[in-house]
């Protein structure tokens, strides 16, 4: 299961939706939802947007997870980190 599939599955369960419920909201088959959740199949952008809307989240979250963690892991350059801490300390 990919991270995308896991996030779809987790959010769907939190909203107490079956695969059929989510599929109906998105306009695809329940089998396709199952493929997205467990078979490493990635939905096309239009379907991904509909899934995000049905699950009350963003496409970015479905693809990347927590945006704060993603931003922190992307900041690897020591100069950027230094500048950020200097600005934070003076703010």
C-alpha cells in the first residue's frame, strides 16, 4: 500500500464511508477505490481532486501527507536554516 493509498483509506474510515460511498461521491467504481487504497494505483488528477473534496482534505495532503513535516524535511540547506533561526529569534 502506498502512502497515498493509506491516506485515502484512513480518511475514508475516519468519515465512516465505505468504498462504495466514496466511489459514489467521486463518480467511479468501488473496485477502483480499492485499487487506489491497496494496489499502488494512482488516480488521475481530476479523480484525485474529487477524492480530496469528498474526504474534506487537499490533494497536497493526499499525495504528500502533513505539509508541515514535508516543509521541515525539505529545509536541508544549513544557510537557510540559519537565516530562519536568526529571523525567528529577532521576530
